[in-house]
């Protein structure tokens, strides 16, 4: 007696609902994602007569806050020693050659502290520095 072969079963994954699943996942991640903003320090910025926006993407901007009591915060990282600031900026510049440094300095901060921050930025070869200010001031 001869045994008949069964016809081959076509094994395939149905892909008709794949776009629906992809769009549902896309919408889920868009709704569930939280965009993080830097908190930094509460800084009262000085007044300025003329203000320009920083050109380019905010992705390439590193913000350094200098507040009361000579507190320094660099992208939500509290800096305890000036040499730490140089190391943080140097590492960030090594990863991003387009990096721009934005300084938010308290109105009442001692100018010696600002000079120390500038010296550390020079040692880290960070020469592209911007300052935040509030529009409408008179000198």
C-alpha cells in the first residue's frame, strides 16, 4: 500500500495588521515620552539693551549656571571645584565639537567668580561662550 504525501502547508506570518500595530506603538511612545528640561539654579539675569538668539540647535548648547554663594551648576550637575568644571566641559567638547557654552550668571555674582569660570573654560578650550540676559535694561 502506498502512502500519499500530504500537500505542503504554507507557513507565513500575516502582515496585514502590521501598520496598525506600528502606529499604535508610535502614538503610545509619543504620549508617554517626557521631554526633560534642565532645572539649573534660580538665577536673576542682568538687563541688556540688545539680545540675539543662539543660532543652531539647542542640542549643541551646554548651560552653566552661576548663582548666589558661588554655586555652579553645569547641565544639572553641581560643580564643587573649579577643576571639575574644566573636566566636565572638556569631556562634553570631546563628544560634541559644535558645542557652545551658555552662561546664566546671577546679577549679584562677584566678577572674580565669573573670571574664574572664564579661566576654566579657556583651559578646556571652550572659546564659544554666550551670556543670557533679560531684554530692556539701560546701562
